[in-house]
């Protein structure tokens, strides 16, 4: 059974930091590109950060220089370090695992973790 379990969300003041973690089970972790997405109320889900199976990274312009994505293949986890948080970063953050296997697109999602940025 495939599971992506996020943790680390919560309430933080503007300018503060949080570290989100996503633990994966049931997949061959090192063949998957891993991403963090977020969705704020009334808005579409958007890509925040991506780390490929080769550990190349890509970030949304809005988080560049503030967020860092990393992965630990041995621990089957992906982290999102979020610094200098802004109220507009508030959203539900979702972990995503994506791969192409034998020509088939495989896509898994976690249940999400809430990030609230407020004074």
C-alpha cells in the first residue's frame, strides 16, 4: 500500500520557519520525482518545489531563496525547509510522488498538512 505522510505543519508568525517532512512507504522511492504543492482557499493547487530522482531542484518564483527541498533516499523522506514565511505562504501543503514506469504515469499524493502564517 502506497502512503505519503506529511508532517511538520502548524502555526508560525511571519518571518518564522517551518520544516515539512514527507515519509513514503510502498514505493521504490529513488525512482520517483518528489514535489511539494500547496493549495490556499479559493486557489488552485500550485507547485512549490520539486526534487527529481537525480536530486535536481526546481522552485516556484515566489519561494526561491526562502524554501529548500531535499530528499533522503535511505530514509525515504523528502523535506521542505521554509524560512522567512509570509502570510501568503499559508496553505495546505501536499507531498507528491511522480514517476513514469513502463510508459505509465504514476502519481501519488499525501493527505496534506496545514501551514498557517499569522501574527
